[in-house]
């Protein structure tokens, strides 16, 4: 029992020391800004059907992502963050099986927007600061690799707009080409993991390189046509993907 109390006391002293380190160096948090590429996984039946029906490929939706956030220092090895990000990707594809009466391609645009608002924790295995000097009173910032995970809510919007082929029994060919615009949106639960490194470039500034994997899934409404010639039951829409981000943060 005494050994257990002794170990607990050591752990508490260590935590207090780390917290004091975060306070004493005068840096309790940071605002960060980032931008990079987002690569949707498009791993769902809906996107697979799009690839079969049109000249569509999931990688065509790859696009630019950006965001900003706040990171709060809990101690030298653990941080809490709040983030808001934005992604938009679009592509134009043609019907894989039909052409119009002039032999031209039947084209439409697909657009995907995802806006996640998340919270999470970062673990810095090496710490953000080191102590130097005989009395340990000098604090030195160093490159800080980190691992993190978080959860949140993601607003999403998926849209298709352009010309489509529709079944028409009154037409001699049995089909007709017509303009249509279909849009669906919602709010879904999101999870993510991340790995990155901060490089100090001044007393208050860091440069950041980060890779992130996110997961989110939505149900398309019954009004959304999965193909131009039929309306199906709602199906899963994969909103997850990979991000590679470059950014900067200012500490205070």
C-alpha cells in the first residue's frame, strides 16, 4: 500500500511539473492555420455505381482543404485542440452508355462539400519544451512530433447538375436527355486520427506538417437519383478521406 501511494505521489509531482513547465514558459496555447489537399476515399456503393454509370472516378473529387483552430496546452506532453475545416471538390463526367441525338457526350457536374467542426487531443512523446542550464530555468523549443485523435460533426453537401438520361416510354428511343439539378445535405458524426510535427521558426511561430485520416458517412435522401434513369433507396455516401496539410501556428 505504501509503495502504491509513493508511486501515485511521484506521478502527481510529474504532472504538476509538466503543467508548471507549460505555465512558466509563458505559452499556454496557440492559434493555427493550415491548407493542403483532401483525398476522399469514396468507398461506398453510391460512388461505385457512379463509376459504373458515368466516366466518374472517385479521385476526380480530390481537392483543396483548409482550416483554422486553437490548441490549448494541458502540459508539456498533452494538448487539447478545437478545429474548423473546409473541403470542396468537383468534377465533370459523361454518361458511360449514352450520347445525345447529335452524338455528343451527355455531361453533368458532381460537387462535394464537407465542413467538419472537431475537438481532440494531441500527445507529444518528446514534449514541446526542454529545460537547459544547471538550474533548469532555461526553456528551449524544439521540433515536436505529435499523434492525435478527435471527434466532431461534419456538415456535408453533395450535388449533381447537368444533363441526364431519363426513361421516357413516349419517345421512340425509350429515353430522353434533360437538364436536372439534385442536391442533398446533412450533419453527420466524424472521427479522425492525425500525425504531424511542429517546427519552431521564431519565439512565437511554428511551421506544421500534418497527415490526417477522417471517417464520416451519410445517407442520401430518397429524392436523390443514384443514376439518371432510376430512383433507388437511400444509400451510404462516404465522406471520409485523407488530408495532407501544411500550416503555421502562433503561440501566446
